[in-house]
């Protein structure tokens, strides 16, 4: 079946104006300003969008596909999010990580979760390892996992500046980064060291030292949660100037909290004049967002939600920022960092991952790889075990 979407106002994420899109299988086969003349013998589903805005599907570079948590006992392990938790939030591509619990949760389990989402219609990848060094791998090395396992594109989230980390040395981190980098060179994959940054006072000091004492390119070092402290975010902006891609987490920030919301952080990044391509936003969906006391015990816990991504987009739009400015950290910047060449943009030959917005800027329809998953704001395809 071919699908022809007519009269779309396309942001690809750059603005293209009024366009018509022909979807063939899982790809965008054609796009242009004039409605194509197609033979009557072709079975074409025509959908007139009447000027509705169409944007690329979101690429969530940090989510817990197999669930997160576990810091306050086995009952605190967060279940794996279902398919529609991603698609309803506009996420059409996702990258999974392991966090604190890389003991009872494994890289093999994470790869399986990614494969399961792919079978259900999403696009999914993952990193090998988790918070701790040495990482628990499938083949015995980070390089081997990236080389031999299709879904694995990097290593992480390895924890630094956090009491839950294994307190890795700079040399241990450099070894992981080199393994990831060479694995990426061998395969054309991302080959990044994805670093969970806690709220410890060391902040990003170890990354700065690695940049100063190694030959590895800055893009290999990819810190996340950089908006969790305001001073930490200032450090992250300087790392972005040095060539690293820094990842903002779209978590809730309370009144008076020493953190920046994702919307506030992006605005500060733009004003700072750092390279616009060197910032991304992820959800930490399915992950545990704990609050600890002075003894390191969990006193409160929330769970990450993919829906925070589009809510951040809407907040920035309400503040007057143009859609073409807002979209890249959620789409093309992520795809470029993670070397996902058919993701993050609407273009001929790219995967047909797209969102149709309503007149209020909310997500109305979601297409993943040429198949509708959400129509009129409601999921029409659900995961295998969703009720």
C-alpha cells in the first residue's frame, strides 16, 4: 500500500512549506510541492492534511527499555514501558540503557527489549553495559558487542560524579571510550561513551581530563542529565564548545530547585552561543528518578516519561521560539550523534517516521516506518501485552 499525504506544512526539521509526501513501505519515496499524477492501477491511500504541520518523529536517545530503578529494593524496580508509551509521546526511535541495576538487569535483556519494540513497529537500539566499570557485556568486550550485535551502538550509561557509580578512574573511562570509538569505526555505528552525570561536585572534570590527555575525538564523550545542577550545566555548555554533544534530560524541576528544566536549559544553551548541533534532549523514560537523603537512601521516587519530550517542545513554542529552532535537539541532532542516517529528518529515502500536529501544536497522528500507530490522539497499535 502506498500512502499519499497531501497539503502538509512540513518542518523537516527546517521549514519546507506546503508539500505532498508519498510513503512507500517504510520510506518516504517522494516529496514535492505539486500533487503527483499516480496511475489508477496503484493502490494509494490518500490523506488530505489540509495544511496541518508535519514534523519528524522524535528520537529519544536515553530510555530504559527494560525498566529502571531498584535503588530501594526489588519492589522498586520499574517495569518496562509498553510500546504506546513511546508512540503516544511522538517517539518513533529510541535508544535503551541500563542504569544502577546492571546486575539483575542485563545487556542481553536490554537487547531483547529493543528487538521486541522493533518487532512491534518502533525503531530501537541500545548501549552495552550500565552504570558500572567494568561493564557487563555479551561478547566479553564493548568493541565486540558493537561489532557483533546489531542493536548495540555504544556503551553506557556509565556513571560518574555519583555515589551509585563504581568510582571509575579516568584511565578506566578512557579504555571504555577507546573501545566504543574503535567499535564505531569498524561498524559505522555511533561508538559513543554515554555518561550518566550525577550531582557530585566533580561534575564533568573527568571528561575535561580525558579530552586533554587523549587523542579521542570529543564526539565520543556524551554526558547526559547535564541540567540536574545549574553549575553543571555551565560546565556542559563549555564541553559543547569543545565539540562534545551534551544531553539534557526532560525531567520535572520544582520551584527553587538547583536545576534547569529542559526548556530553560535549551534557552540558556542557545543564548550562550554554543554550536547548535551539540545539544540533545532525552526523556529517561522508564527510568527511576530518585531523591536521596544524606546517607544515600531513597526518600522519594518518580519515573521518567517519554511524554516530557513533546511537553518541552510545546513549552518552548509557547515562549515564542520557532519550530525549526526547537525541533533539532529532539530529532536531527540526536540522529546525527548516534549515526542513524535515516532518522531525525523528513527527506526522500528516509524512514517514514512522522508526527502530524493539530491546530494547538499537540500530537494528533504518529507514523512509524510507514505504519500509523496513533490517529486522532489515540493509539491504534499497542504492544503485545498492553490491555
